């Protein structure tokens, strides 16, 4: 972890402050540089399903005006490796809004053991809730968790299916984002995150439309994809995401009318570990290694239960990549397929040592719970 994240309640900003070690300073500067590259790529490709928090600025320690007016108001960190009052680089970006209360309560009721529900609901830290979309991780269905936290909640396949989200839409959105990172920004996407988070209230949705001009999904009006279908339109929904157990709202999506017309977006974030890739076989190998070294956001090849999801992800990744390279450079048109081949090859080589669904040593084994990668502290 290179930084601690602070988010101002009632503000559109998130502040990521580097820890005191000099190497962490470099990671945060790399985060800013890569974020800008990705931002440029998103502006060129106009994605509809995957979204990027806006990059605002990188504040250096020499910026006396900012540190006097704003930096001095940061609260003390609880992390031993962080010294909040020390001047270190600060990356300022758009804040991804957490899930609303009704969604949080539903997740707690559904996945937390009964004896811990009240304490979890009263824990203010759980107000900072994003769903990490783990399409490459599957636990046993129906399990209740003793140690329960909504911070960076591991939204793994069995939870996605139990709640009723459309895993094929999520796979398509992540495929779009990964294709942009690889062939638009030309980076390996190492250690990035794909999450579900809320959309600001001032983002307006036009009645009767599936997508607004800004790409907001009109979740409550979209049809469910049947598993046997081979295609999902770009306006396909996340699903009846997080349906309420309340009888009065059981047939409504909390992303729709049940909770203030809340909409959810798939977001990609955290670029501090990313590196550039060359547009050749070596670049594909580097990107494929990063695929496996990340937490299990991507569907996995060579897993019988989820083979259809992998094939769908692969199809959409190649589709989006082809569209991007039509504009970038047609001479690179075979590289996305080569990347997929390297992913499969690396996956096969790791089957003997560990579960494919678990990824490499940095990944999350099937028996291990997801853990918060970063601490997010809300400040006024």
C-alpha cells in the first residue's frame, strides 16, 4: 500500500496521500502519470460501460499554499507507516461514492452471521463501501461470514449470483476497461481495481433512455440477459443489483426506485503499480503476468464451472481491443489474441501448484476472505 486515502463528505474529491518512505512517493507519482495516460485513452475511446475517476492534480510537498490551507486539515492517520502531518505527495481525483444505506443493509443481512449484524451496521467504517468485482473467485454458496466488513467488499461470483447481478455485464464492462488500458493507454494494468460504486446525485438520467450521454446505466428498466444468449448490448444492466428483502420493495432494484433512483457504475482505479508495455510479444507477456498477479477481477480460463463466463469475457475483450486498434495502429491487430493466448498459457502452467481461481501467490485463494487493500478515511 503506497498511500492512505481520504475522502471529504459532501465533496467530489478523494485525496491519496503517500506514506513517508521515498519509494512510496515514487509510486504515487507513477499513479498520477499512469492515471493521466488512462484518462487520455478513455477520452479517445469513449467507453460506455467502464468508468474512470477524473484526475485533478498531484500536490507536491513544496506547494506551501495547499499545505497551509488544506493539507493541515487532514486528520491523524491510524496506520503505523503513515505520518499524516508530514508533507508527502498527494494525488487528488474524483471520489467514487459508496453504496447507499439500503444496499449496505441488504449485504449485511445476506452475508453476515446473525449475531454480528447489529455491530456491523453500527460500525461507521462500513459506510465506506465499494464492491470489488471478483469474477475470478468463487466460494461455497450460502456461507455467512464472521469477520464482516463492507470496506472494499469482495463481490465474488457466488455472491454475484445469489444477489442476482448480471455477471456477463460485469465481465463485459471489465473487458472494455482492460482493453483500453492495454491498447489505448499501453500499460500492463498491474494491480488495478474494478469496483462497483454509486453515481453522484447531480448526474441526471433521461427518462426512458437506457444510457445517458454520460453513460449512466438506467438499471431499473433493462432486461435480464439469458445465459444462453451470445450477445449483450452495450446498454445491458448490472442486473437487479442488491434486491431488497423488504416485502414492500422485493421486486425493485435498489439501484432503481427502491433507493432514490441510485445508479451504479463499474469503475477502474489505482494505477500506482502499472508500467508501460511494448506493442509486441514481450508486451503481451508482461500484461498477461499482470493479469494473474492482480486480485481476481477477471474471469479465469480452464475452470469448468465458469468456462462460459471466461469465453464471454475473452470475446468482448477482443471486440473492444479491435475497435481501439482500428484507430491506434492496425499493425498491432494480432496482439490482443496473443495476450489471451499468454493468459491461458500462464494459467495452465500454474494449475499444478494452485487453484487457477486463486491466481498466483499475490492473488486471493478460494478459502481466504477478501481484505481491504487501502484504508479510506472520511473527513469533513
